[in-house]
C-alpha cells in the first residue's frame, strides 16, 4: 500500500507545537493595509492557536490522527 500523503495546503499553513497544539497565522494581513489601523495590523501579525472545534479537521489533513 502507498503511504497516505499530507494535504499540501495544510502543511504550509499549520505547525504542531511541542505540546501537540496546532499553531496558525491570521488572515487579512496581505493587502489593502492602508485602511486597517496599526493596532489591528499588529494584532494580525502574531500567530495564534487553531480553535478546538477545528483541531480534529486540521489533524486529519496533517495525517496526525
């Protein structure tokens, strides 16, 4: 049997932390930045964790389950 491949898009977007949580970047930080406040852009810069409700789906895409 061939190996199961990880979803290419998922491996580019998510990283698994040492404790097993999944880290992601924020959306809306790529263009049309002139109308967004400095505070909003700064908040979008920092990475965050994937929500508990989406965690199972992301782990399946990364073939961690």
